[in-house]
C-alpha cells in the first residue's frame, strides 16, 4: 500500500444513506425540524386570529406529538415501517398546513422544503423514493381539488400547490442523485483500500477491521466466532514454473471458490500471496468442521495438471481459544503450520 493510499484509508468512512439514516445527530435534526413547525405555529397563534385558530391548534398538537415521538425514539432502519411513517408525516404536515394557515400558504411552502431531501436521505431505493414523492404529489392534488371545490383554498394557493409539487420532485431528485454519486465514490474507495485488486475479496486491512468489529459484536451479544487461516500447497513452485499469469488466475479461482462456500455474513480475505483467511460469524466450534470440509472440497474441485488442489487450514474460535484479534490470528496460523507438517506439505 502506498503512502497516499494509506493516508486515504486512515480517514476513509464509507458514505451510506443507511448509516446516515441511523445517525443520532441526523435523527435529532429531524425532531428539530418538527419542533420548528411547532414554534412557527405557536408564533402564528400568538399574533393571529380569526376562523382558522382551531385548525392551527389541531396542527400544533399533531406536530408536537410527532416531534416528541421522534425525539424519544431511535432512528428506524431505511426499509422499516417506522421510517416510512416518519416520511409520510412530513408531507401530510405540508398538506395540513395549507388548510390550517389560510390565507398564508407560505407555511406549507416552508414545510415542503424538507420533503424531498428527507425522503432522499432516509431511503436508499429509487422505487421507494418515487413511491413517497408520488404519494406527496397525489396528496397535494387531492387537497387542491377538495380545497378548490369547497372554496377553502384561494387561486393563489392552488398555484402555489402546483409549484410545490414541482419543487419537491426537483429538490428530492437532486439530493438523491448527489447521495448516489457519493455512495458510488465511497464504494470505489472501499474497493481501493479494503479490497484485494487481484481477487476482489478483502485485503489485510479489511481482515483487521472486520475481525475487530465482529469480535466486539460477538462479545457483546455472547455469540461464537471462528477464524480459518488457509494457504495453498505447492503454490510457489506452481507460480515459478507455469508463470505469474497462471498463478494469478489460480488465486482468482480459489477466491471465487471460497466465496461460494461462506455465507453472506461471513468474510473472505486474501492476506497476501497464497494466504487467505475466513471470518465465520456466529459459528460455534462444532460447526466449523463442516465449513472446513466444504473448503477442502471446493479446493479439490480446482485441478492443476489433473491433480486436485490442496491447502493447509488452521482454525481458531471465540470464546474457546481466544478473545482478541491478535490471539485468534496467531492460533489459526500456528494450527495451519501444524496441519501442513502433519500432512507432509509444509
């Protein structure tokens, strides 16, 4: 790894809307947004008067309830019903404000500013994004028809509603495109810093970071964890004899075979040369042998001059063997060497 890449990796934090939606400060800012709606309503109640005071009191009660619920709650996941409810509250509030603050539709216009960015920030699927903005647009349309027929909305307000629909889509779409571009750049940086460029699996940096994170989670939740160290028998001789291109292709085949063995929540890492490592999440010691057998079978399916590929494997487990990253890796490596010596391939 070059110095510039190392500096880059040291400060790298992958940009993700899922992480952004779970960020506590962003969640509190969302609660503050509803709090601002409440403050504006209180201000208009204090200086205003007339026939719309009851509607404004109802609006205030609704926004206050939402603000308290958001402030006291935890950030919901992007695909959860709670997250969809938070988003729906924003454009329902926009529609309610149009009727509650007549003849001052500018309050609803102020609320509409938040709809597009909030939907773009809290959703990472375009289909869900379109569904929410479509619902907001339909709500505006229905409200305009009802308000026009009953005389509750003025012509100026109806025109404002049309502009609101257009501005919500423009601002929301712009935020979504910007966030998608930032996520794509984060993915590229992740591949550069934490992925092995030859095989596409994780590199040594990912191994250390992922193992630290998994150990912390497994210790906190009292779950078992396993680490499997692996290297290939006779790889150096094969690489020197046949050539580096053939050796690189063999490493790619091995990486693909290992990824075919592990589960989605596990990790495959190439530490360097022909050395690989597997992180098996939530895997008790008695089940690791099944994974080891599957790895041996996957390697045996790769043929070199008609001979099945072989490799040495060493296993270390938490909590039986160790509770730190360094100890787990050391034990797995030591058992790998012992296994190869016992097999006569060290």
